[in-house]
C-alpha cells in the first residue's frame, strides 16, 4: 500500500482525506493508495518527514507549514517565488524530494472550467499567503491592473509587492470593508473579483462587490454557502468558491502522487455534501 496524507495544524476539519479517498475509489486504486491526516506544526515538520518510511509517496501540506516545507526539498518555480509549497513528493533512490505549489494551478484550472481564460482587471480582497497565490494566478490570466482591498496598506504592499512585480501587475490599495473604487478606465466592472479572507461579509456588502465584477471567486469555504454565493446567484454572475479551489488543487496533487487524472465532478459533489452536512 502506497501512503499519502495531509498535514497541518489544526487538521481535524480538513476535507482532503474525503477528497483524495473519493478520487482513489473513482480511479479504481483504493486498494493501492491510502490517505490520512496528521496534526503537524512547523516545529515538528522535520522530525515527521524524517520518520516516514519508503511506502510514503507524498503529502498535501496546509497551514501553518507551507513556508517551512521549502526546507525539505527542491521547490518548483511557483513555490520558490511565492515562498510557499503545498505538496511534497518524496524522492526515491537518492533523488531529492520535490515541492510544488498547486494552489496557483488550481485557481487557474477552476477558472478555466467556467470559461474564464483571460482577464485584464481584478479586485483582490485580502493580502495574506492565499492572496499571493491569487496574484500570481491573476498575472498568468493577463491581469495588469488590480485593486487590493486590505486593512493595512503597509502590510498589503509588504506581502504583495514582490509577487506583483513578478506577475507584471500594477495595484492600488483601498480600505477593507467597503466596495472598491474602480479606476474610470475600467468602466463599470472589473473582469474578476477574488476574495481570500475567511471572514463572512454582510449580504449587502457582498452584493455591492458582486455588482462590480463579471466573475467572483471566493477561495475560502468555511462560510459555505456564503454571502458571495447568495449575491452571485441573485445577480446571475459567474461564481466559484473555495471548494472549487480545493478540488482543483487536489487534482494536481493526485496526479503528482498517483500518476492518474481525476474527474472533478464526483470530488466536488462529495465535498459539497460533506460541508452541507456539517452546517
């Protein structure tokens, strides 16, 4: 049995075991691969990895370990640029461990599935680690101008300036908690709005944000279904949520760990059913 797992702290809430095990069943490899969850902090990460045997294929890595993970293998260009990895594949026969960031590819894959292949303007809510991944993805879509809604202008620039420079994005920072003031050259709407904050917005504020964009991607799912979900449905605006990202980034992980390509549909259905069950 080949072994895989997700690590983070806390980890009990994680949907990754359900997601990966569902994929193994759908792919007919549930008798060949197992997938578990372990509570691991950055301080314990080295000892945890060192204690894994040759049956281990790889790990999905979530907060707070994404930056610390880079010390335990060779990062791909995205993980290195963002100083954040969420997947490690263990080398064999003396080969190095390989570290990947599938958050970016997951963002792009989810947008592609709803027909968003390019964009030039965007509103980004938040400025943390997930916002850095989102900025990189926005650059790949062709975004060159963005408005960032954040609590602190200083922290937003400290977090995003280097990624924006690499992605070729010019951005301004506006206050969090109110709709963005879009530049006049954008017209009435931004091409895309990406929210990375875990705090639930009021229905009114979410609706006002939705009115400013053509596509909404709320990349967290802890409030699912959220004010953004409700507002987007009411306005008839294309929308994605954190489960779309979770599944899309996991599909890349599954490919890296098993060599198989999973269908997103049954994985999304399993995750949505579980989230609704927990509500």
